[in-house]
């Protein structure tokens, strides 16, 4: 299988692992080599409830026996997409009330940018240095790392990049700004947190000039920080909320939410202001609804703080410079990209899956399933410490 993988499947790097997967269950991925691997990555924050969670699997089976795709998004009323959107509205604060379901986080970013331009009638966008929002042309345009962008220019015009947590830069948000888009917690840059009421000051500036605030919660959303969405820790509500990854519990999905007043502008002048064939797919919506229900019904979010504390207590070593992040999205600074990549390789050899951050490769990513047990945390951290000790 590995030979066919490299021969027929398009590659994103020149050094893919090519690890052959047999099955995955709970916190473990099983290889065709007969070994099991503890998963501290969760499909890059996507597998909220671990692998093959029975509630998700059952929801998919039940929906598959009824119907799959029947019509493009927004035409027919289908049970699971409607239930998902209603549950999202019930679980989020006002004025978030209407959800547009799409296929990925990047598409949701593109849709949110279109919505902000359509509602405000403005053209300029403010984003952040070192931000990452996805790889479609629109999402890449508002991402703040030139290395990943330069070969694909020209991208969207009229985008200004300001510094994350830099209050002096807020004055660059003006009456010409359609929207400000940022990750509540900067992901690719190493899980950087907003500081000193920065988000409140940013929201206030947006209100002063009439710009919409878009929060990208594609990574921290769906309980990963101990709240359903990370913005709930900071005393603000965005005008537009973007989600993806962990929303589906292992299936491809994205969405953006706003007030009804804002969202309805996509339905006219022109009609079909955003359109997607497979957005709101009933099979995907069933999986996402099951994921959201389990996160809301269970004690998982209440356990996040203790699990983060255990990680921080265990991961103490002279080779660990610092640990960024919140909840179960942690970035462990190992000093250099080369060393971090080597640590990830050695951990894999010992049965633990870890990864690295997209922009800051010196940071090792820890973003396990929310269902990870304390015993599994200890098991994985012991492997990391053994590798750091050269064992």
C-alpha cells in the first residue's frame, strides 16, 4: 500500500511518513505493522471524541440507511442539518443564531469574508501576522506567513496585517475596514494566547468603526479549551464565528455563524451569495450533531483543565523551553525545528504520535482527543520524557 500511496496520491511534502493504518479506536491508531500507537494529535485537532466513537458511528449508520445527498445546500429541509444548526444556536450566545454549513474550515473562512464584505459594503480586511486560516485562495490571502503565500500570488488585495496582542496596531482598523479576522488562539504560530484583555479592546475598536469581528475557532472550537468555543474565556462574542476540524469528530465539515440580520444578506442582491453543493450533507451533519451532543451532554469539558494541568506537571525537562496554549491544545518548545522533528520521529518509534506546528517547527503539537484518559496522558508523557533523555 505504501508504494501505491507515494505513486498515485498527490503529496504535500517530500517527506511524508507513509504510515499504513489498519484501524483506529479510542485514543489509539493501529498500524498494519501489528503495533498500536497512542494518538496525541487527533488528526490535527479533528478527532474530538477520539477514533470510531460509538455515538458518531451509530449516527452515521442511521443516516446512511435513510438517504445521503439529495439536493444542493439550502433548498431542502433535511433533519440532521436542521438539528445541528438549531443545537449550535442553543449552545452559543446571542447574537449568534444562524449557521451556514460548508465542507471545511477553509471554505468557512472564505464564506465569512464574503459575508463581511456583503454586509458592510466595504472592501478592506485586517488580519494578523503569523495567522493561519487555511489554504484556499481567500483563506491563504488572510494568513500571515509569506513563505507559504509567495508562490501563489496574486492573492486578495486590500489586506492589512497587524501584530497579535499589539494594542497600538488597533488604530489601523478604520471606517474602511469590512472585517477583522483572527484566530482566538493563534495556531500555526505555536498556540499563542490573547493577553491583557486584548480581545475586548479589539472588539471595542471594531464597534467604534463599524467593522465586523470574525473569530476563527477552527482549532480551539468544540470543547478543546474547556469551553465550547475559546472566545467564551475572554468575555466577548464575535459578529461571525468560524468553525471546522473538531466539529465533525472525524468527518470533513466547516461552518460560519452570525446573526440572522447579517447572514440574510447572502440570500439576495445577488441571490446565492454563497453556494455549496455538499455543504450541510446529511451524513456529515449527523456525525457533527452526535459530536456536539456528546461534548455538551458529557463531562468532557469539565475535565479539560485537570488534563492540561497534568500535562504541564509531567512535561518538565531541561530540553523543554516553555509550553504555550490552553486546555488540550498545547505547544511544547523544544528549541529547534531539527530537534523537534527528531523527537517526533523517535516518539513514533516508541508508539506515540506527536506532530509539530506549521510555522514554528520548534514547537511540538499536543492536541489529543478530549476523551484521552489521565492514564493515557501519563503513558504518552513518559514516552516523550524517555526520548528527551535519549533513551
